[in-house]
C-alpha cells in the first residue's frame, strides 16, 4: 500500500485548510495550523513531507515562519501561498529556500500539480545525493588505511553494523581516527543522505552543552531572544556523533538516555516533547569502566551505549601499517602543496616503525606534512628526539646507545611538562574530575585545562 504524503497547511484562513483537506484526496494526510507559532510546533513534532505556508498571517508572518523552519531543517520542502501584490515577499521567501509559490485564490488541482512537481524534484535530488554519498562513503572508507589484522577486523565490524540502528561506541586513544570511523558508519548507512552532526562533549561548559544539544525556547535564559533548535533536531533522520562522551555531565546523561530509548526530549525552558529520529554514534578515549566505578557515568547509559563497541588500535599496535599510511599522506600533501616528494628512505621507514607514536596516526600525518612542505626527511629524527620523555632512552628512537640529551632547553621543557601533568592529574582527582572546579583551583581557564588534558593525554587511570 502506497504511503500517504504528509502535508502541513499553515494558514489563518480556515477555508484554505478545508479546501485542501477535502480536495486533495486519499493520497494525502493533511495537518492544519491556524498561525505561525502553532505551525512551527506541529512541524517540530510531526516532520511533514511538505508544507503549504501562507505569507500574510497575524503574529508571525510566513517569512518569519519559513526562516525558523529552515533553521530547524534546511532540507524541508515549503510552498508559499501568496496573495496579489506580494511580489517582494515572494522573492524573499524564494531566497530563504521556499520551493515554489502559488497565488491565491487557487484551484486545488493546480495546488496538487505544484505538490507533485516539488516532490518529484525532491525525489530526483535524493537519488543524486545517493550517488554522491556512495562516492563519499568510498572516500571515507579509503581514509581508514591499513592491512594489519587489527585494522581488517575494525573495517569488517564497521561494514556489519553501519546499516543498522544499533548505537555504536568507538573507543581508542586520541589520534586513532575515531571521527573517521563515525563518518564511515554514517556514509555506509541508509541515513547517508541525511545530516551528520558532531558535538564534542568536552569542548564547552555544561550549561552551554545542554542548550547546544537540545536547543532552547525563547526566554529560557538571558540572551535567548528566539527559539533555537539544538543539534539533535538538526540531525533528524541522520546521525549524531557525540565525541568525548565520557565527559558528558551526569545531569545531561538522563536526557541523552531519553533520546536513545524514547526518541524524544524537551528543549531548555520548554515543556513539549520534541520527537527525533536519530542514529547515535559515540566516541571516547577515557576508561568508561573506571568512570562507572566512580559514578561519573550512569550505569543504564553505559550499557545502552555499549550495544556495539569498536576498539581502534593504537599505531604502535599495527606498525606494519605505517608504510601504507606514509604513502597515503605523501600523496595527499604532495597534491595539496603541489610538491613531488615521492617516498621516504628505508632507513626513515624503519625509524618510523620503531617509534612509539604517543599521538598515533594524527601525529604521523603531521610529521609527513612537515616532510613534504620542507622537503627534508631528516626532521624525522629531530621530531622523534623532541618527543622523548625522561624515562625513555634515545636508543629506542634510533640514536646511538648510551647517548644522553644534553640540551638544557629540551630537558627543562620536558621537566616542566611532567610537573604540569602531575599537578593537573592531582587536582582532577581531588575534584573527582570536575573540570570546572579543577580549572578554578589551578587558576587557569576552563578551555586551557581541556587543552592540556588533551595535550598530555591525561585520563582517569593516571597514565
């Protein structure tokens, strides 16, 4: 049985709504709203296939309603209903993204022709987007370089779960490519034509994170001059990627659980439930089991996130993939910078394979970028020596056995970094990993603390 087309008619004239409801036939499900505010509410709750929107209405006019609808979903299809002498408004509505406009009074058959035209255009656009997304999916897949057994295992698991509705948790050290995996999952899924929205849960304070994720109503707090949809609404029908999920405050975890289990939430300052259809993919480099013991993460959320876990190996665990990665990054940056640095010497490759790579693939990529730009692979030894920590020997990184680092500048820099890392970890443990309190005790900004946690790769295990 063919699915009905869901229409939302927003018009203060009840005659218009009645004409369309009665005249369009059984192939349509028609919802009606009598003013702009009601129309926006119906849109956020029902997500219709197409909207018929009157330009001239009391309160919020059609242009204002169109603007808010496009903020909530830029891909929504809207046909404007206009009276005579409203040319200026018609032009503005087309600029804001309206698909068509119909002059009043109209014939219902004429309206149906316009509806079918817009829906057909939308269908062709989706088919084109499908072809593009298939190419993008291949492009994302190609970014996950490696032929080691661990990387083959990761790729296989991605292929198995991508086109499901299972929640995926991606675990791995910083720099291992967690976002690349999340984008691959999206690109290989049936949601590939819909939005992929990313939010780093550690990047902004709790109060802002809630408003960013779930949106807010007008007047919810100082500065909330208008209703703003959150990232979950923007991700409707697509994929929501929550990076650093282990850093989400406990107060927000309950709202996330509601989205996972009931597919709904309430905006900040709101009272109405907002329905969303979103696939959630999460990532973390933290020890979630340790966080669970310390009650920093809800146990029900922990088990809900663990439907499928993808563990990304550190670069030191797949050294055989380093030559493939080097070749990939050389090609990439030769193209970007119009260079022709063909390959590294066997000695340099051996040196790269012997290094521990604390920054993983990201660190290797940055090093290859420097080599291409400067056209000098001798910087490999310089970079590796500069990364050594006092407990390691130069011998591990290709220097003569027994040789010591005598550079005062480097020794002082490493010593300072070690002391800084120890102090930050001590204060984080003292505040039970409350970053806001820790930044106050350390007398540094919240952003600086987050940067240093990431720079020193500090986690709750103290490693």
